[in-house]
């Protein structure tokens, strides 16, 4: 029997609500992965990704698999057995980077910060001084597990100043907050489609600087993954009309990515960042009105992913279940150390809008009241109103 | 600007024409990868894949990336540094297996057969005797580069009799010809969505026997790929309601796979194989009527992929270009050793139908006439008529 999914509103850590234009693009007729029209699509996607990443890097393309594979593509191409990588960890995904370094035969030197804190630049600097021969610094720009933004520009500069490569995870960052690959001098960057691009999950955009590309080209040993070997992928995604077959591209998923990037370009990068911030301000006002608090300090908080403390005595899973069942609204649970302690409320891409903010505050209010949490009914939504009124006037 | 692909008829080596039911499934609303409804979808997909593969293997699931990643998943999970693998090569994809073995730190002992020939069992047997400690035998059941079917049952039996694992590529085989994973005792098998399942490209169904699963669970070293580590993937796709987050599943692509497998189940496996054979017979008759010949002997020819010799003096690329431009019809070029020497005409899944056979014969006839190839106009299509009349009467 065919599967008909319910229509949810996706305000978790991703996937986020998909723009209907993107769903329709996905259903367009499949063409061959060597069709001249498909080659044109590939060229347009590369140019649109360069726009989104703010880069002129020629090696900018979508990996044919989810963000975890984008991460792996960066590590297995740049790291060889014996290499040392300084890995900043302040959430789940730094830990995954460590796994990637070690499985590539490298040694990971960990710089740990508390979950919910930004990466401490002084600690990183000390680790660099203690490991001057490290090949790369790997870090998460926008931690999906905590909602923290770290200072990517400063970290990339530390890497450059010490002649190390920078490997940046901005799966949740891209299109939601500033990402400036060339301005920051980031060397290897990966993202995902299912966060602030509002596209379906399954593809990972990546970009490599000239410096990173030359490291890949001049490796001593072959890349351990055939599927993710950028030397081979370049032959298919490279310049010119003659593309060497590598693997069958996920044609329809790339239609969707193209449409998502087209929508981003129509709106404009800066406008997209501003929209994410405006809706975050309204959500934050509403949450405060419900008596809830955010985990992350304002200075390093991601507008697109809000880690909200679960009040004492509240059954957090029951709240999520009620939202899903009564309002078809998905919010996220805490991951790892934060499991049971926070909800993660996403306002990503197409889902970052006023309707969703109001839906979420209304639904949370009634779920909290059902668990006898003391709060002023109506206060949350009144503060949402005020926030939008103030930003409309701005 | 949005991208609107042309409507092609896809009769190359894949992707094949996508059933419109599958395109529509793809566009259904995205839900979260931990949504209870999504867990239900995953369970249904596993059961449908078990049907398609003819297996009771619990470890049967779709890898979130194309067939090349399915291949890599089999090798990196089963092979460790120092292992020897006997690799049968009779086309492009055996060569890719060699790459996979070597990048996993193993040694590949090659058993080479001519492109267009089935794997020679005597040569394989000799290689087994010469390498009694080999861990696995890897082979391609249905070679997409040549259109050859090898005797998978006999090869799997040789592996079992010699206490080796069998690793089988049936990317092009599944749903087009018999695949009987349990009946043959195959240990690790991967396929693709974009061939005889008529689904969009991007996902790779895999299945592992209990024996293979226990090899994976008892490895000495971690799997070199984090993304493809079956020990971790099992935690997400495993039994029970509690699924450990591994990576964000390609939700919409899995809607499509579910629909493709539902369609296969509605038609029935045996009926699907019979339909592929019937349309192949008609295509073969038509090609013969045009004076063209097939590369592969009838005894080991794949009905779903026909390697057709390019007549002397014909510009094969011009023929393909004309088909594409005049009829929106895609057929494939030769790969590797066969580049320039053959066309590859696919009749896969939804594309395996009478309309497509007729379209292809008509279009080829006019393309060959345009290049002054001597042939009897109308003879090709007359033979197609006769073939269908004869199979209708059968």
C-alpha cells in the first residue's frame, strides 16, 4: 500500500519545512546524468552554491549523500594516516569529527568546551601552540545539537596564521546566518540541504579552497573512500562539456537543490539572514512570555535553532508528543548530554515565518498548562505580537 | 531561474524512466526522520526490500546514497587491512570493486574475463584453489557496462563451499531478472533504485546475511567509513521503536523507494522478470530487422540491458545525439573498452514496455538511414510486431 505521510510543521533541528516550489521541482521528469541539459543544471548549481557560500572556489559542488557524508568527504580527502587534526568540540558534531579523523588514520587533538558554549579561542590557540605540526583545525560553525554559533572568522584566521587548513561544519549555518567562505579563508566547508535551505534531506554542498584542492591533488595515498574521492568527483563536476562518469547523480534531488538555491538567490542572502533573526526575536519573546529560557547566551545564539530549557518537573517527551499529535508540529529533543534537558526549536529556511512562531507558542502554552506549569495565559503570544510590531516599525 | 528538464524517454543504462506514481510520491510532504510515521515507513521498506531480494535477512535496508556507496558499504564493512578478496572482472564494475578492496587495505586477486563474457567458473575455481585463505569472492551479477548476466547461484555456491563470503553487485539485476539472495546464499548484496525499480537515482538497497552480519559485528578494527558503518546504521534501521540517530535519512527519496517497491509487489517479482524478457525479445527482433547485432550471447544476455554493436562506418555519437534531439530518446554509449563500439539500450522497469520498444526501433531506423546504412525500411518494426504477436499467443 502506498505511504501517505501526515502534513507536519517541521520546527525541529531539521529537516525543516520544505518550500512547496521545491517539492514540485523534485517531481519533475528524471533525465540522464550525462544529458546535456543535466550538465547545464550542474553548472548552474555550482554557480548558485558559490553564491550561497560566498566563494569563488571552483571546487564547489553537492555531494550525493547527506551532511554526514559531506563531513566525511572533507576529512578523508584532506587527512592521511599520521596527520594530526585539532578538533574543537562543543556538542555532538565535534565528536563525530573526531571519529572521522581517527577512521582516516589521523590523530585528533580535542579542544573541549561545554555544550551550549561557543568555542574558546584562547584554548584553541593554546592547542595550536602545543601542536604546531597539526595539519588542520576542524570545528562546527553552527552546532545543531546546542544552537551555538562559534566565531568562524576568528578560527579560520588562526588556522591561516599557523599554516593549518580549516575544516568547517556549517550544516545548520548556511543561509540562516552569515557564511563567508572567501572572506574568512575557510578551506573545506560542508553543509546540508535540509536546514536553512528548506530543501529535502539527502545532499551535502561542499566547497574547497585552492589550498585544500592542492592538498587533495598531491596526496601520498589514495583517498580511502572511492565514492567520496574528490579527485574522481572533480572529473564529473569539473569544467568543460566532457564529464567522466563517476557515479549516477541523484538527479531529482539536484532539481530540488537547484530550486532551493534559486529561491535563496531571489530573496537574497542578507535578507534571508535578517528574516531568520526577526523570527527568532519573536520566538524568543514568546518563549520568555511562557516563562521559558534559552540555553545559549545571546552573543553566540543561532537564530535558526533554539535550545529551550525544559522546566523542572515537566515530562519533555509528553510535550513533544502532544505537539505532534494535536498540532502536527514537530520540535526536537535534546541530543547527547542535553537529552531530556532541552527542546530544540528550529526556525529554518521556509519554516522561519510568523505563522510558525505563533503556532509554536500557542501549542507550547497549552502543553505546559496541561502539565500544570504556572504561566500567564496569553502572555507568550502578546510578546510575539509586540516583537513583530517593533520589528515592523524598525 | 527555475530549471525545467525536458521530458526524455530513458532507454540508457539508467536512470530509467520513472513511474509517475513514484514522482508523485517523491513530492509528498517531508516529515522528520525520527517521526513515528517515518519509523513505520522504514519498517515497511525493509519488508518490501526483503521481498524484492527474496531474503529473510534482518540487515536489509537502503543506504542513503547511490549504488557506488552501496558497493563501498559492502566492502568497507566486510574487508579489513590484510584481507584477500577474489574479484571477478568482466566489465567496468569489477574494476571498481578492485578499487574498493584496495582502498579498504585488502588485496584483490583478479579473475579476468573478456568484456561481454560471463564469469568463467573454472577460472574462478582455479583462483579459489590458489588463494584458499581469501575472505570473499566479489562479482557483478548483471554487468551494466556490457549487458552480461553471470551465474550468481554457482558463484555463491563456490564461495560457500570454500568458506568464503560472497559479495554480489546486482544494481542492474534487481527486479529485471531473478535475484534469490537466500536461495543462492549470497552474503552481501547491493543494488540501485534507478534501474529496474524505475525509481529516481540516489539510494542503494543492500542486504547482509547472518554470516556477513557476524563478520561486521566482530571486526578487529572500526569500519573506515563512519557514514557507511553498518554497526551504526543498524542502530537507526534496527528493530524496536527506539532508533538511535545516525544521519538524517533522505526522507523523500525513501517515499519514492517505498512506492517503487509497492509497485513491484503489486506486479509480482516473477511477472516483472517475464515482462522484461518479453520486451527484450521484441527489441532484439527489431534490432535484427535493422541489421544490428547484440554483443552478448543469448545464454548470458540481460534482457534489461542490450549492448548493440555499432555498424562499421557509423558515427555512434551522432546517432545518440539525433535520438535525443529528434525523439527525446536517451540510449547509452559504450563504457571503457566498449566506448565507441556499442550502444547500450536499456529496457528497465517502467521503461520496459511496448511503446518504448517501438519508439526505439523507429528512431534507430531513421538515424541509420540518415547515415546511409543499408537496411530494409520497415523490417525492424515488422519483426517487433511479429515478436509481440507471438508472445501474445504464447
